[in-house]
C-alpha cells in the first residue's frame, strides 16, 4: 500500500518545528545564563505513533512508522536529590554563619589579646602599679596616692560596666536580627513570614497555570530560590504530592475504582488506558525536636489547600510583658498552616528559654538548625544550666564578668575591712545603684563615701604595719583563686576563679571565647566548602553551560538542516510520482 502522498511532509514539518523549538530553548538558556535561580530548560518529545491510546492497541501487518515527532512540553533539568542536599547544608551553614556573627560581636568586647588595648586586664595591672606606688612608707597615708588608687579602681569598674552594657547591646542587636519590628531593618521572623506567603501564593499561581497548559517554569525557579533562602533560616523538608482529588487514594465513601479513576482515564470496562496529567502540589515542613528529643515536623506550607492565607503559616515573636526591655525575654511561636493534610489540623510550636531549659536535654525544644536557632542559642543558652549548656551564649560571658566583679569586690572589701574597728564598714567597692544587692559587672562601682573621705584605704593604728592592707591588696591581685597562701586566710568567701588570678581570669574568658569562635569558624568553613561543592553539582546539571549549549546549538542546527533536506527529497519523490509514473513505454 502506498502511503498518503503528503504524509512525509507532515513528518518533515514536525521535525523542523521541533528543532526550531530546541534552538529557541538554547537561545533562551543562553540569554538567562546569569539570571539568579534560572534552571536550564529542555524540550521533551515523543514519537507521534504513541501519543494516542489507540495506537498502543493497534494490530496489523503494516509497519507504523514515519509520522514524525510530537513536542510534549518544555521542562527543567533539575535533580531533586541535589536540592535536598543543598537545603540541608544551607541550614547548617546558616546556623554557623549566624553564630560566627554573634561570636565576632563578643570578641570586640572581650578580646584583649592586643597589648595596646586598654581593657580590664590592663586596668587590673594599672591598679596594682598604683598600690605598689602607695605602699612606700612616705606615701601610705598620702591622699594624692590614695586618690590615684581610687582613680584606677574607678577606671576598672567603668570597664566592667561598659563591657556589660556592650553585651546587652549585642543581645539587643541579636534580638533585632530575629525581630525587625520598630527598626529600620527586617528581622529573620519578618523574612520567613514573607517567604512563606510568597511560596503559598506561588503554589496556587503555578498550579493554576499548569492546569491551563502553561508550565510556568520561571515561577518555579522563583519558588526554588525562595526555598533555598528559607532553608538558611530554618530547617525544612520539601515534598511534592497530588491533591486529594488526584492522589489515587480511596477516602470516605470512595471505592477502589473511584480512586483509580482519579489517576487514570478508564475505558468502558473500567480498565486504565493512560495516566491523567495533573500538576503536583508542594508542601514545606519545618523539623524540630520535641520535649522527648524526638524529631517532629510542622507543616508551614500546604500546597494550594484552602483559601487566602490558609495554605501557609507564620512566625510570631512576642516580648515578655513582665520585662519588655529584656532582649532575652520573649517567646517565638511557629503557627503551622491552617490546612494540614498530614495531621488533619493546624499545629503550632512555642519556643522559649524556659521551655528549652525545662526539657533537660540540649536536643529538645529547638529547631534542627538554621540562623534563627543560632540567635536563640546565643540569647538563651548560658553554657551552665543543665540541658542548655551545649552553647555558650551572651549570658555565659556576662556571668563570667559578674563572677569577676563580685569576686574582686568581695576580696578588696574583705582586705580593707580586716582588723578595722567593728561596726564600721570600709567597703571600697559597692553596688553603685544603691540597691544593695549582689555586685555584678553592671552595677559595680566605687563607694561614694570613699570620694567624700568617710571611707578610705585602711592604714589605721590597729594594724602592726600600715602597709599591710595595701600589701594584702597587691597579693590579692596577683594570687590565684581559690587562694592557697596564708596572708589572706581571713577571707571567708573565697572566690573560685578556676585557679586564675583576676587578670588571668580575664584571659581565660577571652581564650574560651576564642576557642568557641575557632571551632565555629572551622565548622563554618567546612559547611561552606560542602555547600559550594553541592552548588557546583547543581550548576553542572541545572545551570547553563556555554560549551554545552553551543554544542547543542550545532547539533540542533544540523538536525534542522537535515529535516529541510528531507522535505526537498520528498518534493522530488512527489514530482517523480506525479510527472513520471506510468510514462515508461509510451
């Protein structure tokens, strides 16, 4: 049987159209080579012989070929496994990067490695020098030398006050990085809420377009960029799924046949002919540890379910009404999407310092990574309380300064009150606020009575040697604590500075911070290296390669030329068929 005369032209035409489309896609890829988040596109095709259900069941002796190519759709070249790896690594990098920013801000306050820095350690050294000058016999009762000691003591307390104030300021900045309300900058909470809203809206827009036959690949690129960004703030897992009307699962009064019809077109006998094309929905879940340390998930974006804002959740940071000015006193509430196909109802998670400490384990009541958890760790974890001692946050270093201030005041006051007439306090260092509470780095100051002369350094007649109190102060500054000598055994509340002098304890705190920063910096470097490796793998598959696209361009151009040559050959065949067939023997 001679085939239809012009069928070959249809085959050649489909080949021309397909290769023209491939060339168009190559140009589109090259044009977007530097577009952020762009995913390389390709044309998916199939033989026209198998694009209808009837052709699959045709029987006959004839060979069915030569009907051309069908352009199915334009798709993205993307590996979901690499996306999972990338976002998992992003949460680790986001955590260590945010942590490094916080540790660097602490280093500006506590790092005294440079000898030129006029810090607490140098102030202690200056105080010792002033005491050494005063202890000479002619200077013991000289008000000028005592005033110099008082000035050095004042400078030391001012540095402790300033360090505490700077830590509070660092905490406030950390809080602002979380919550940008009433500031000029957007906080992580606002950014996450904005991303969740955009993903929820994009889900609906993409699905609607795909139902109408539009692939919306650029919108999918935009959504993928948002998912990558979201993974740096919080740990997420992304799932693609069919909605209830097209998932093939029997629900309620549905029969198995009804569920089958959701996925396949059925013939008159109820047998599946071919699969229905229906776009996927996208679910975003956040992972966290519950009270028992078990990994849990909360759905933040639920495909295209519901109406309005029902398909995405939000984060809310609420200050503690009892102490609204305390940057560490707040709760972070994670409200899941109102529509939730996993649990059937909306879920929520409340994070607070109290909940974290009450859990009794460092792995509970916290997120599984991300920059938000890094900020929570720095604000809430004090490195000492059971259950939250895996990270030394701002409060740890404040407590170290408080321990230094309380110990210094206790020792100096004990020395100056020793052998002084009973009932008359000669404290040199006091709570400058006048509250009379525990002395801390924030409230330590010199006694106002010392300025007026009511209190002075004890050089009275009750001492065998008027130099003794001054010598004891000098020894206290250079001794390790707990104290192991004999001259200062009258100090009953012996401070424990981990066998350091006051000056060495400052070094100890700075060294602890340096070690924390070094370990985190090493982790950050490793995380970034791994992240870059995954990014390179993603780019090698999904990114636009100039060499590869140039190779494709030449290949598709050659195919286009061959298709054109096929049409010319067919024209010659038709010419022979029409003008030459049957002329033999005439």
